[in-house]
C-alpha cells in the first residue's frame, strides 16, 4: 500500500469512527421510518418497467413521494420529461448529490435492477436530509432522477444542461452479484447505428443487378471477428443486426445494425473504434455498397474516487458486515485493498461521464450469487425483499459518506485531491 493510500485509509477510519458516534443512529432511524413507503415504491417500479425516456410512472411516483417528504422538487428537469431534481438545504455549505435510475430493459423488465438504484438514491437522500434538518449539518443534498441509463445517456444530457455544475460529489450504487466499493474498471463505450445501402434485385432472375447490403454487414462482421486476434483482453466489440430484407428471393437493399466498442478508457476505446471504422468502410467498398454510421452513445470510463470508496467500505463493513449476517454470508469484503482497488467490470455507464465532472462513487452491492445482470434470473431476483434490504443497507452507507463530505474538511479535501490527480 502506498503512503498516500495508507494515510487515506487511516483518515477515513477516524472520520467514520467520529461520525458513527454522532449520527448513525438518527440517520438510519430516519430511513427505517420510511421502510413501508420505500418498499412499496420499489415494488411499484419493479412491477411497472418502463423503457428509456418513457419512465413516466416512475417519475410521477418518485417525485410525488419526495415532495411529501419535504424536498423541493423540479419535475421534467433539464428539458427531459422523465428527469427530476429533488433538493433540501440548510444554510451555507457543501452540496452532495445522489442518482436514482429507473429505466428498464426491452423485453426483460428490471433485469438490471434499476428499481433498486431508484430506491437506494431516495433512501440515501432521506438520510442526508435528516442530518441537515435535525442533526446540525449544513449544506445541501440533491437527488437527481436520471432517466435512460440503458443506452440513452440521460446523465450526459443532464450534464450538458448543467445538472452537476454546483454539486461537490455524485454518489450511487448498482445491484450486482458481488460487493465492490468502486466500479473502477467499467469500460468507456461507443455505440452507433451502422446501415449499409445496396440495390434490390430478384435473387433468382437477375441477382447480378443487385448490390447486397447484407454482404456489407457480413463482411464487417467477419473482419471484426478477425480483428479480435489483436484486441486486448479488456477490449470489446459487439453488434446485432436490426433490420434487413425478410424475403429470401430478394437481394437486400438495406442492412441496419447496431455496433458497440468498449475499452478501459476513452483513449483505448478510440483506438479500437478507429480500426472498426476502417473495417466498416472497407466492407462497403468490397461489396459495392454504401454505409452510414450514426453515433448513439458515448459513455466514458468511471473515475472512482478512492477516499469516497474507502469511506463507503468502512461504513458498510462497520454496520452491515456480511460475515456477521447469515443472509449475506455468501457475500463478503476481504479487505480494503482488495475491494477498493481496481476491479474489472465489463459494463459501461453514463455515471462515467459524471465522474469526469465531479468526484464520484459508483459502488456495487450483491443481490444474488453467480448470476449476471441483463438476464431473466436477475430480473426475478431484483424484485425480492432480500434485494430491497441490500439496497437499503447500501443507501445507509451512501448517506453516511454524503454526510461526511458535508461535515468533514479532511474528507472533503482528500476527495478533491484525489479527483484533481485523476
């Protein structure tokens, strides 16, 4: 462990110890007092999945609830009909923010567990509000309702509209199959619609008059597969055909597909993407077709703030130690170095873009073992009471991290120093 890392851990330990004595009980009690309402909200969102930018029901029930809890709520914020902002402040001070996601997957419901992200964000904001309202803390808590994480880049549009300009940090957590104090090696991602155009012809009578758009796609598919020989283990290329001819005796004049590239950071992603663009252009030239590429997604890698991750780890272990909980004994932290240091996670998130703007934490909490998200099994588990309890425990830990940022100069300065180094 480096000297800086050791000092960070020791500082975090001291801060956690002091804050735990002063405010953990009232903060946790405030969240527990809303347990019935939070559980009902979670179930409601899980039972009513909505796709990106169509989360009207989730937007309504969440904003109605937050307004009743005393937050100042802005609905349809930043010119996004399903985004919102909920704020509570007490005097001058720092500003901490949380994110609630609530979009689902096409045909799979909440197979990424965004119902749990929604509720953990709400519960964490409630905890910080208690500190501001009744425990003498100064500053502001902001909960961002962030639509369309699943490929829609809701947080990117909110960033561009200034959403995170006046907050000091951004905290959130995501359900998974293991505990991670940081989402360190999430991947920078690019996605785009790629469409080949050819010329239709009768496949039996006069195929020589046609120019097969599907040949363009298949050529790119093949060359991308060959390119994988030179890819690094953390690089990804994946794609799917979306639309082409449905009749076997017609030469396809159009082939519409979606492609994605992922890598550890934006620089490496752009290297892979440049080669893929060469492949796509070559596939069109070789098949006498034309091709159009339209970018649909630009997710950056997550820059996880180490002091925030260490604080989250300390709170979670101190109050929700998996080794002492029979229900979660299959999930456990080993030590701060193993869990705060970089983990490779092959997914991508628009929280990565936020993490390049302000100090950020994107923790992971387990709701099932041995099952990946974006599967029917994960969807089933995301609606269980156990998953909800894991989200609430996570929210309590996130709330305490947020309170430390408001109260502790040492925490705030360590957070800023780490961010400025990244």
